[in-house]
């Protein structure tokens, strides 16, 4: 199968910067599941996987014919809407939108009038304007190297790396996280690193015995969920939808309630090394068994091939 990925992150786009590993780098791995993978978009001009320069007059018919396309992916409303070729809506090629922040898309009719076959949701959503399937985030192999570090060799402080901390002036995307961090910081229960960069992020997780994540207003597990567990740290997170489906019934993390995170942080510090190691052990095994990037790529392959044959969407993770 030949696949085209329409992608345009722009100069400020997060998909090629801080979140590169879970967005752009993940898309680059599509060459593991398709015969040929091509990219198309303004920010992709001149790259080896981009055979044709972006043009506002470029027709989808031209790309379909020249590349013998079987499936077209558009990476998100925000990165793809300005890069759709002329005639995209009338194309009969299988068209899938990979959506990251569906909750933040105001013009949800966009999926309809561009005639997408369905949406691959990276977040957990019960309802979409068209058919959709949940393809959760996953853990890149780079995190696994830290699994052998035991609790005694790690820094005994809950850590947090990312945006939404108290020093940022904007809190549009992370209002709940910001308040949780503020409460924990006031009690000296957390080390806040803020934005540490793409390369340093796995290193930070690998150094600490416990790392905080949150699941936001939509209670959906972000990439941090899988990365923290994959790196062998204790996941300290707010509850989220689909937890048992993803990770089973055994304890794999320690939850906190955003209204009172201090109480739950103190519970973490009161745990023995053996208690923590048991939880982490469960988490590491389920990540290696079900939630690495290669697992997710296989799921995407299965979804696409089944839909092409039967028009049925495989939903491994029920929503």
C-alpha cells in the first residue's frame, strides 16, 4: 500500500518541536507498515520523503496518479486544513484524519465537508461528528533504557516536566495541571522542571522515582501516561477514561484527585520501595506487551487494511 501524509506544522507548530516524538517522529515510522510513505505540505518541501513541492494549486488527482495512492492521512485539523490539495473533498481514495485535540476544533463540520472516511482519535472521545476510532498514544523505545534503574538509584522526589507550570503566563491548555502543580509546589512535594526539551525529557523521567501527569478536562491519557510507565517511574496521575481497558485491573499507577493532590502525593512518599516496585513492575510489563510505538503502528495497519476490504472499523480500545 502507498500512503500520503498531509502535514504542515509551520514554524511554531508543536508537532515538530516539543511534541515531535509523539507526532512527527511517529508519522515517520509509517514506513514500517506501508510500502511507500510520502509527505506533502508547506513545511515538508525539500525533504527526502516529499516528492512534490507544495502548491496552493496542486490537485489531489495529480498526487493520486503520480504516487498510486491507496490511503491519504491528514495530520489534524490544525496542521492539515491549510494544505489540502484542490479537489480533496471529492477524492474517492481512503481518507483518514489523525486528530490530536478534537476537543479544541471549533469547525467540526470540516471533517464532513471534506468527506473523510473516519477519524483516528489520539484522545478518548465518546462522540465525533463522523465515525472515529481511538488510537491511544504509546511509548517510544528510547524510554525503555531506563527500566533497569531501581527505586533506590532514583531521585526520591515527585517530578514534573512539561508546560502548564506556575511560571507560565498562559494556561489555556492546562488550567487543571497548573493548579495541581501550584498546590504541590506550595507544600514542597514536587520538583518542577518546566520545559526541558525533546532530548532531555526521557532523561528527566529516568532520573526520578515518580513523575506527575494529568488527564485534563476530557480525562484522556496523554503521551506522558505511557512514557512515564515505560521509563520505569511511578505514574502519578489524575484518573482517566479507558484505564482498565488499556492497563488491566492490577494497580499500575497512583491516582490523585485534582481538588486535593497534596493528600495523594503524601501517600506516594509514604510507600515502601517494595510497594512502588510492584506497581512499576506491572506498569513496565503492560507497556512492553501492549503500548509501544510498534504496537500502535500494527493497530493502524490492521485498521486501514480491514476498512479497505470491508468498510468496517476495528476498535481494539473500546470507547
